[in-house]
C-alpha cells in the first residue's frame, strides 16, 4: 500500500469521524468513540454491568452519550434527567427504536413493547382495559392469586424446615396467574407444557441484556457466540408461539362473542369487529401475550424472590412486618386487598425492597421522535434513549444513604405511607410497565400471606446469601436457599 493510498484512507476515516461523531458539538459528553465502531467495547452484558454504566455518569454527568456506529445512544442517570425526558417530554420520547435484534422478541414493530404511535396506543389501551375487565384490583382475581399463594404455602409446609430454593416456585405461581387471565385456566405445577412455558419465558430474560452488543451492532452477530445467541433467542420465541398457537386455535374453535372468557377471547372479538384490522393481527396477538407474560410473570417472580432474600437478611424488619400483620389481621384469616392501606410499615418495606433490589435496572430503549434538548444538551432525532433506573434509586439528591435498607424512608413522621417521586421501579411516563397494577397486587398478597404463615431464615448465618444481583434483562438474585418454618 503506497503513501498516497494510506493518506487517502486516513483522511477518509477522519472525515467519517467528524461527520458521525463531531457534527453536533452540543451533544451530551461521553467516552471517546472509535471510528466505525463507536463505543462497542463498552457494550457489556456481564452480571455487574449496571454499576459500570452508573460509574460513567460520575465522570460524564447525568446525561452522557455512547456511540453505536453512527447512531447515538443517550443514557439518562438520576431522577431529574429521567423525569424530564419520559414525563415532561413524553411526546418526544415515547416511541421505540427498531433494533437489529429487538429485546425480548424477534418481531419488529409488533405487540406492546416495540410498537409506536397509534398501534401502540390502541394495543396498550386494549390490554389495560382487558386486565381491568379480568379482575386486576378486584375480588375475582384476588381469589385466583390466593389460590396460587396457597399452593406455594403448601409446598413450603411440606419442606418441613429443610432448605428450599423458592425462585422456581414463585415463578410458577406468578406465571400461573397470567395464564388465568390470558387463557382462563390455571395449570398444575407438574404439568409438562406449563413447565416448558415457564422455562422458556425465563430463558428469554436470561438471553437478553439492555446493552448486549448484538442489539445495536449488526455485524457482531458474526462474532464468536453471536449467531448462537440469536438462534437461541429466536428458538425461545418460536417455542412460545407454538405453545400459544394451540391455545389460540382452541379458543377460535369455541369462541362465543356473548361469553368472553379471557384475554384471548377478548382479542379475537376485537379482531373480528374489524374496527382496526391492521392492528388486531395474528402477529400482534402473539407478541402482546408474550409481553404480558414477561411483564407480569418473570418480573413478579423475581421481585418476590428478592423480597424473601431481604427478609432473611434483615430478620428484625421481618419481625416488624409480622407484628403489624398480627395486629391488623391476626392469624385466623388470610390477608386480603381490603387490608392494604392498614399496614403502612409492611407496604413501606415492599417499596424499599423494590427500590434497593432494582429488578428493572434499565428502561427498554426509547427513541427521539424529533430534535430536542435535555438539560441544555442537543438530542438529535432518532437518538436511542435508555434510562438508568438503578441510578434514580441511589440518587443522593432524593435518597439519604441510598445503599442502606431502610423501610422508614417511605414513611411520614406520623407513620403513614410516604410517596416518593424518585421511585421508578416500573419506569416512568406513558411507557411505564403495563404489568404494574397486577404486579403490585401480587406482591402485596404473596408477601403478606407468606409472612403471616411462615418465619423465613438463612440456611447458615455464617454463610449469608449475597445481595448482589445477576444482570440480564432483569436483575435477579444469585441462587439461594432458605428455611421456612410455620409460625
């Protein structure tokens, strides 16, 4: 290669660098990108990745930029930045980007997660109404939740004080509740098809991570393991679709518009009404159901797993919660939704667990619909926006000693429950997690009834389980076992 060729190549690289990375000098600061590759080296999916991205904000500020080739990825840190983007400028930042490999699925622009504009609004409104129709926050669904609580309690009783890992049990319970809403039926925990469903849903979370390079850099699919990862993701989604295809076909064959039994029936009815035929499609029904399973199943099971881990780590707080249950409800009847609001310390404990455990460390990606500004920085149209929710929950502007586990931070001086603005466990703005109402209902009923019936403790106090989590699409506890003794 002669000197002229080398010089031309170098000049070309520099031009591309300045065109892609320096054309807007008011961008949020960030690590220096490499031409063509951007900040590829920083796109990590290891178990502690969320802490690394938070440390970058210490160096570059609350809003910083990562480069994905010529695409800008803006990371929001701290409550103020997240609130300004997702709440105050919701009209700009509500849409989703079309990633090369969409998180939690293979269908771009379908379902609740990756639709935008009118299709997303219609499907979200439909799903929220369906959840209300089928009992979220009502006695009808409360009874179904309690049925799963009873199964969990029977299993814990049968453990007879022997160490037990509760995560699979809690995941099955949370998934069964979604099955009840979606399919109008629950399953035995030993059912092979049901276990296949719970396993594949868990694998979808395990095979994804907010900053997995395969989601942003198409060429990395050819890196070692890249094709295999995409194959596994696709295979997991196809398994769910095959599972759902059988159930949907059964519903179509027995559908009665005058007797809508469950979510699938309601969707079939909407699709046959022909009001929005381009929205109520077969592709969307699969994706909407998967979205709801992921929002209300795995995340809830993981949150419950965190709650029991914190109870065995902080037995004095467990005792205070149990004392409040005994005073308000006693031990002769189960705790119900009617008791919510009467036990502020227990509710504060649940909120503090959600804050400090951070099951959802990052929001799913948003995209800037048009050019705008955030905290004085230019945000160009089509920039990808990701909120670091973990950073909001350790934001020292809003939380004193944020790394301490203190339920009292959610209580007023008079002992009543205190609302905290910087509390965003389900994200913020119009794109907040659609499973939030159901998740809150399940968390309260499981947590209270389990603490009413059992005393939970470590297997070995000399070897306590870690409170660190493993980062995938959600932050999950490291596997641990506990001892459950009847009270």
